[in-house]
């Protein structure tokens, strides 16, 4: 007992809470220094470090309903119970999962999704269109999915098919439908179609392999123990003491964790976008030549490597470089001559000092903002940083009281940029208004050739630079080294590559 208390105190001294960056009451600022997992000492490797069972942390008093349960490990557990109509791959492209096929009308305002005929829930009952409709209807009014599904006006169920009607065209709708489906009426004890089912016994709570899993492949382990971890401190203690072998983390969040020892991590791409917003109603930011100069002056690769510890991907456009829609051919390499030429074509004068806003709660973002200001100033564009608490920061954005701001937003996987760039968009704090931009956004949403439409849109954004893309953040999967082999994770599906994974356990 004494040894475990010492371990707990050590764990709490070297870890922080796992939290997101955008929240109403951010925690205290943390240092941007991040401890990387250390190498495993030779004498500690081998069978002695392997667990007797694979275990995940979860909160037994909280719901596992994937529509309403909290982010983090509760969602990880739920992802092993339930599956969606589609599954997003590492490139964010939707792969048909519970959906066998689908059709859309000519203007992409109505879709018909046919369900697989061989799918049953873990209790043996068949998957029905009514179950899919019930989940989607609940999701439309949920806090988690309300914004994502706001374009849906109706969901109807037929014989083996579901019809979704939209208020406006969206050719990328399937990418929004990876929402886990559960049997209607099982919200308190979710019954899904996934590889595992929930078993609650006197000996504890378990995920047990679903023997009737429709995919017909063998799960890498028959049982996964669920270990109680009611809060983040307890979860981190469980991981540090090796009671559980798997957690997810935002290592560049408001309060990042730091772990050492026999730990491995795998970064997964996300749709979390960091960018510089421009107040296009103010001089000289009303000049596209000047905004292009700012964009040229951003060393994106250095920001990711030096200030995000490599946990991200540099991006010159507002969609992830992991997506096949990303127009790599349009990227421009940094050139001092190009920067000088762009400044020479602009209306900027050295007497004007620009202010860059950033919120104070995330030390990684404040470090990036300070670096950007130094980079701009050394290029001949005088910029100072103003660090504000979250409430003051968002109030300044809403009022338009800024020149530049360092922002972050989680985009949807259909890459709808309307909130950021459409005239009057909810996140269009810079007041950008362009009939051409509006037309290109609408064209992207209503075409079957999404790659060509996105390329045209990005070329326009590159020239106008209403916002300046910086990067897309990564999230991380942390595991005890040697336990999980060949596991491929995505941000939405930490056990995405479950069937190709091998679980190594200590021999009893």
C-alpha cells in the first residue's frame, strides 16, 4: 500500500490534467515544456513488464452512450461497443461500415443509405433502419453532434434503408455520419454492433468479445478489463502504475500531460485547425497583397517542430494535409524575395504596429504567437502580442477589436469552411466578405468532383488570404510499451486497426 501511495504522489507531480483548448473556464496556464517518453531500460524489458490482462480506464457512474458520454476514455470504450454508418480512415475519407451503399440526388440535398443485411447487435437482434434513425435524431439534438448535423432537416426509416434530407447541398455528408449507432432503447446500457459488448459482473466490468460480430474476424483479445477511473487524476495514476495500458491525450493542450518510463505514443491526425485571423476591415489588412506577405512570412514547419513538439502538420490551406483533397501542388516554399515583393506591392508602411491577440490559457499557443510576432517584425512588419484571458479574448474577437488573432477551431470532416469564410459566418471574426468566396464555398458543397472544387477554392484563398493557415494539430494515443503491436489509430477511432493488432500479455 505504501509503495502505491508513493507511485501516486510521483504520478501526480509529473502529470497534468487532460483538457481541450476551447472551454468556458480554462485551467491554469502550464509550461510548454513537454517530457517525451524515455527509452526502456534493458533490465526492465521483457515478460515482467507485460500485464496479465488488457485494461482500459472508464467511469462506471457515467454513461457509455456514445451520443452523450464525455470525451476521452469514455468515448474510447464506447467506440468498441458501437459502430457508425461510416468509418473515417486516417485520411478522413468515409468508408462504408454499417452502410452497404448510398445514393444522392442531383443537388446533394437528399441521400438514401442502404444498410448491410448481415449485421446484428451484440444481443443478437438485427440492425434496423429504425435504430439508425433513432440514433441520428438523438444526435441532432445532442451537445456533441448538434452543430455537425445542423444541416439535416429530416431522417426517415424504410425497409433496410435510411433517408436523410438536408436544408442545403452537402456532397460530403457521408464524412459526418461516423456517429456510433446503438439499439434504440438501450441508451442506459448501450447495445451496439461493435467488436465487444459490455459485461458487468460481481468480479468487475468487462468488454467481452462479440462472437456474432458481423465482420467475421477475430478480436485480438477475448476480454478487456474496465478499471474505475472517475477523474483525470485517477486515470493518470492508473496508467502510471500500469493498472491500465491505454489512454488518449492532447499533448499540446491547455494542460498537457507529461509521462516518463516504459511508454509509447502514436500521433493521429485531427481536424483541429490553427490559423491567424485577419481583421480585413482595417488597414493595411484590407489589402490582399499585405495579407499574402504575412502568409509568406510564416515558417509553419518550424512552428510545428519547435513549439508543438512535432504534434501537428504544417498546412498552407484550411484542410488537413492528410486529406486527399489537400492541393499539395499549390503549396509555395518560403522565399525572402517573394516576401519582399509581396510587401512592395502592398500598402503597408513601417509606422503602423499591428496587434496579435492570443488567449492566455494555452502556453503552446502563446509561444507560437510570440514567435510569429518576432518573425513578422524581423521581416519588416511590426507586430506586438496581446495575451488575454479567454473571456476577454473572445469578447475582443466578437467586437472586432483586433488586427490579428491566433485562433483554433475543430473543423468537420466534410471540410465545410463556411463558418470561417462565408459572409456573416459564425467564426468569421475578421469580417471577410466576398461574393467569389461565397460562390466557391457553395460550389464545393454541391459538386461530385470535390477535389477540383477544393483546389479552385484554395487557389482563391491563397491569393486573397482572409485567414492565414498555420497547422493541424495531432492527438496522441499512449500505450504501455510492448502491449499493443501494430495498432493503427485515428482521432475518431483509437482502435481503428483493431483486427490487425496483436495484444501481448504476461503468461500466467
